[in-house]
C-alpha cells in the first residue's frame, strides 16, 4: 500500500469521526443548515472550503500556466463580486431566511414567487451542478492516477464514498466542521507549495513571457474574459451551495465575520494558486520544468517532481478541497430534493438523495468530458437564470409563479442550446446572452402577469 493511500485512509477515518461527533437532531433545519447556529470562523471556513475546490489547485493552476496573468484577473473579479454581494445582500437574505424558516436555497424564491418556481429552480440546480461537482472528483482522479497505484475510476469510487458518507451521517454540522479543518489545511499546504516553487526560479534570468503577462491579449480577449468571468461574478447569488451558507450563521455578527474572514482567505489563496501556475510557466521557459500540453495535468506533473512529503500533503489538500466542495453541493441539492421537489417534512428522502446524487456525479466524472475550468463555468452559466428572480426579491414587485417559471426555463434552454451548438448571438459570450434573455423575459412576462393579476382583483 503506497503512502498517499495510507494518508487518505487516515483522513477518511478522522473525517468520519468528526461527522459522527457533529451529528445533530434529525430535523431539516438541523441536518441541512446546522440549526442556524454556526459561528463566524466556522461559517467562513466552510464557505471558503465550499467555494475553493479542485478548481483552484488543479484547474486554476493549469489555467494560469496556459494563459498567464489573465487567470488572476478572472479569479479576483469573482472575489470582488462575491464580497460585494455578500456584504449587501447577505444580511437581507439571512434575515428573511430566519424569519420565514427557510431551509433550502430555492425556498427563498418560493416565498416570493411560488411553488412551481422553487421546484423548477431545484431541478435546474440538479442539472447544472452535476457537471460542476463531477469536476471535484475528476481533479482527485487525475492526481491519484498520476501519483499512486490507484486507477482513475477507483479513485473516484473511493472519494465518492467519503463524500456521501460524511454528508449522510453528519449533515451540515459535520460538513462545516470537516470543511473548517480542511480549509485551514489547504491554505497551509499551498503556502509550502508556493515556497518550493518560488525557490526554484532563477530570478537573474527571467524569460520574456510575451503577451501572457498582459490583459487583454491573444488569449484573454474581452469576449473570452467576460465569458469566463460573468458567471463567476454572480456566483454568490446564483449557486445554491454557497447561497445556503448565508442561512447558517448564528447572528449578524457571525455573518459579518464570515464575510471578512472569507475575503482574507480568498485573496491569499487566489494569489498563491495563480503565482504557482505562472511560476511553473517561467520554469518551463527556463528549462527547469517539463512542458505540459494538457493544462489539467500540470498539478499532477508538479506533484511527481516534489519531495515525497510535500507531494503527499499537497495531493491530500487537493483531495480535501474537492471533497469539501462536493459534499457541500450534494447536501444542498439533497435539501432541495427533500424540501422543494418531494415536499418532505423529515430527512429520510434527503439522505437517500445524497447517495443517488453522488452515484450520478461519479458516473459523470469518469467520462472526463471537458477541462475543469470550462465545466465549472458552464454550471454557473446555467444558474444565471435565477439571477433576475433573486434581484426581484429585493428590487422589483412584478411577477409571481408564472414569471418565475418562464424566466427559469427560458434562461436554461438558451444556455443549453448555445453551448451544445456552439452558437454566439451577435458575437456575445453565452453568459451575456443568457442574462439578456433572462432579464428580458422577467420584465416582459412579469409586467404582463402583474397587470393581469391586478385586473383579476378589480
């Protein structure tokens, strides 16, 4: 048995003990959102660990290596957008969820629009987040396939069991505590990796990186930048796994701490990850690191060249990052299945759906359909159809259930059609087109529905 497998077994045992220890009452509020009683530091770390996944240390490192400093701008744009939306909308969302007893992310939309809207939101979230969650398993599979005796499929199977087990046993309390431990571990190990890579650079003979160090350039055109960045900018509002995290802080003080600590974590982790990717590109130019063609193989290649102790720790941190995101998403989706689709009062079907969802995610991951970054952006692009409805909760009084349903279906269909057929309307990136279509539908149908409702009342 090789060392990485031993580490994963120890890691799985510790995480399972934490999940069992954290188990709370078998109520929806306790199981899915920790009884709304999570402190600021734990809330921040579970938010960060849920957000920053294999996408970062595998996907973003590879993107930075392949495309240069534009990757840093891409990820920092996400962070700025997230901190703005958390600061402005976070307290409002927290207050409504607590006052109305809302548990699932789409429950907030049900309160404003109706049951059809919440059910369609849950279904679209299921369809959108299976590819994104599969990315986490794909990242782990690539790491373990390259750096252990485990095959790609076997690695996915092992991790899938861990994901389902921790969410099934511990619910949000277990997920939040394991997230906190893993989040701290991720940031510490990434600093060690940064030092190791930086130490190998020959600063006296830095090569010219050409356009890779400037934006815009041949790769990071305005259209490409907007296409990748726009879905990420609204991530905090449109992605249910992080949206639901706004329900869990025990008070507004804990919520504010969550936002501040997450911002610090995100800035540090983003700079570290992109610096590693760009530095490895420089090392390649200097002849000190191999040329990597398939960018998602960059981190596995890096691990193979590191000292064994650091390679093992970094590999485990990537496994941890992927698992924290995956079991958070699975838990959130199971709350939507239980609460919004099946209208269950308890958590039995929620727990069953955790197992079923993990199986589907694993099957999707085995296929390795696309690059990690692109799959992640596709999921967030699909979920942009919820944005007009979320804004409508706070800023517009038009429309009810029919408006919500048509907006969601229209936005979902336009995104899928443009992606499948690789179309670009008027040369616009798909996320821009999706937002234009969704907001147009929302305002047109919403006003018509509101006028019709007013006439019915009179």
